[in-house]
């Protein structure tokens, strides 16, 4: 999947000439048609199909079943059908369909096959549909996420979410040129993605690298509306994360990390006011709203029970210095493997930092309660 549009983005460009889109029967059809139009208009889907048809040899396609199947696959109808299968009826991404092909670890793929084993590599490869899903929000040009995904082949699947279309194209190109098999690029607003297109408890780890502070532009009123890490974002992230799922926020702005820690700390206190809403939305909890309200009131009045909260800070096994604000830790340093950063990758922000523009780094490592 190259790009999944957000309802908050502008309307897609008109489809190329040569055929009007079919009648839309539901929201999922509309979403997939919007995706297909964007792929054709700005990511060269028509050219890719044309090259595939030419490579397969359309004239001689009937000479072999495999050639005929390859030509049939290289069609808009097939692409549309594939996109439809990637979404549930309520327009939420089905990760088992997005990552439906087996993935073989690079290290295993380079090994010579042993004569004593008759199993094929594809048969021995792990089922990619069952792997954990990791999401990077605001992926930029994709340097970091592509490197992490390559280091995680066979262990996890990765999502790169980016709102700017030029950067979506850059990540897609990087993914193709580096042959990253376990990466999906999603174009759109991250908050809307979590709200409308991600199933509850389907993400194992969310990463945010070098988030822009809401006051950076100087116009605080205008920039706050576009801020990414809002209270709503963290509530939606809590809903999207699996049990004990994590969030890693990495930044070179210590003051902003301190502000985020205070904000997340206040969410722990506010969660009591929203408990009945969160419980009633979670279908896995068999409890009515009235019962949930009673349970919440009992928890509030009982001295033996803790106030419910959305996240807690993860205790690092290494001796890393930290500051604490409203019960949330701001670690001073880099996350490393324990924080989900599997490999070091130089990005635009790293290069900017190395040239002396910034002097410190810090991060938050949170676990879903």
C-alpha cells in the first residue's frame, strides 16, 4: 500500500482520462477509489502497470498460465480489488492483508540451503500477518523508519505515517530502492489515521521522532491547531496500542519533552472523568455504562486503589539519568534498543544536531496501562 488518504486532506485530483471511476456504494469503496486515484495521479500506477504488461508480453500471455496470471494481476481492477481487501467494512486497515506475503529474514536468505532439508524458504518463512505492528508518526523522508524496518524483518511489520505528499513519495521511493519488505507507507494526518483507520489494540509500538513544538512558528494560536501530540492523540494512541504497548518520543527539545510529560501526567488524572466512555467503547470488557460508572466511583473513593491512568513510564534497565514531571520521566540521552531504536540511522535532524545547532537529546518511554 503506497498511501492511505485521510479525510482531513484536500480532495484528490481528478482521475486520469481513459475511464471514469465506478459508482461508489459505501465508504470503503469511496476510500479505496480515492487511494487508487492518488496512486494513478501522483505515484505512477498507470506507468507501472504498463511496464508490467510489456514485461509479461501481453501478446503471448495465453501461451502459459503463469504469464496469463501475471498480466491479469497488472490491471487496475486487480489493484482496486486488492485495496478493498485491505480495509474492513468500517474502513479500518487489516494488517494481515496489508502484510500478507511471507517474509524471510535477510540473514536467512543469504545462507545456502542445506541438502538435508526439503522445505522451501517460503514454507519456512514466518507468517508476516501475525507479526507485531510498529508505527512511526511523522516519518519525514523515511531514513529512520526504513532502517528500523530492515533491521526488524521477520520480527515485526512497520508503518510510516506522513502528512506531506512529497515526503510520502520520498519514503515510498526509499522503500522500493532499499527493498524493504515489511514497510507500509500511509499518507495522511496521524490523528485521523488512529481515529478512523486503525483497529483498537492492533499497534505494539508507536514512535515519534523530533516532534515540532506547537509554539515553534511563533503564532501560538494558529500553531496549536496543527500540533501533533495533543491530548486527543494520546487517547487515540492508548486505544490503538496492544496491552502493554509502548510509545517512544525522541527529541532534541528538552523543554518540550518536559511539557509533554506534564501533559501526559495530567491525562492520568483526567482519565477517571472519562473512564465510563473508555470502558463503554471497549467491546472486550463486558460491563454496562452504569456498572462502569459505579466501578469508577468505587475506585475513586477507595484508598486501596490507584487512580486510573493512560500511560506509565518504563523503567530503563540501564542507569540513565532522568527528570520526572507529574510522575512521567524524561530520560536524558538516546532510547537505544530498549526504547525500540534497533539501529542508529542518520537523518536530517541528526545531521542538523551534529553541526552544533543542538546540544542535548532526551526521550519519553511510555507503556500503555
